[in-house]
C-alpha cells in the first residue's frame, strides 16, 4: 500500500547528540514537510521541500537540518543546537494540495 | 500572514449529542481548508476538505463542515457523537502564495461522556 513511513516510532537522545528521523513515502509526491507538535501548540512547520534537492525553512527551523536527495526521502536531523527537542515529530507529503501524514516519531531526551 | 484559529481548546459532549468545532482563518484569497483528526500517539487522518464549489462538504465518519466566506469560518459538525470520536481535531489552511505551506490551528480536544 502507498503511504508515508516514519521511523523509529520512539527515539531517545542524549544531551549533545545529533539524531536523524527518517521519513519515506511511496506516493510519488513532490512536496514533503516536517512538523513539530507540542501540547497546546498544534503543528509548527520546521522545513519543507517542494522538489528534490531543494528545501526551505519553516517557522521553527533553528536547530534542525534536512536533505532531499531523493523524491521518496526527507530525513530530519535534530542537532545539539536544538535546546528543547522533546516533542512529537510528524512528516507529511502532498500532491494536488492535499497533505498526507505519517504516524510520527516521539523524541525524548535522556 | 496566514493563520488559523480554533478558539475552543477543549470540548466535552455527551454521547449522542450534536457537535460543532469552530475554525476561523485569516487568508486573502480563496483558501484550501481541511479538518484532520488525531488519536493519541498517531498521525493525522483527513476528515474532509474544501477546495471550491459547494460550501457544505461531507467527510468521513459522519462529519461535515461548512465554508462561510463572509465569516472566514470552516466549522466542523456532527449530528450525533459516538464515544470513538474522542480525539484531537485540527483545522488547517493551505496557502498558495507562500510556497504552498499548510497552516494548522492549535487543535480542539474532544471528550465524549457516556
């Protein structure tokens, strides 16, 4: 079945470490997005990519980095510069203006 | 700047009662509007969308929403709520003049009392 796969479902990070969250889609969508979700704050856009080898910062890009080397993949790296990384991270892809979401990755700090 | 407001943080209804969740948006052109539902620890599932045409749209699970341009609103309704409807609900708008970004409201948490 077509869809968006985020892995892992749960991720733990030690202080000072970078971690990478995976997002893969087999929907042949051009656009992909990363959102951060915190209680009471809804979804906030971290980065988005409209096409391979191109991406733009969203509203809260500081402390994060992304790459888009393949259409199917849009990994998010949470760097040590992100001081409060504990959150639920959602990846999405879209075509014809309709976003589809993965099941999310919950990142926690040890 | 585009924005989406969901004024109700939390709503409690009795099973079988009707439901209306409010959503207001700020956007210059005709927006693309969405309602999503999220169960704990899960991703977002699309309930319904409005792109153009009939302003009353039907979605899955018996939900409907009405686009009112004059009020900049896109409220979600259900005539009779089931216990399984308890979840977090998000309204979203798509912007065509900022790289097709999607803007989300802060969500409304729905509790259903038996």
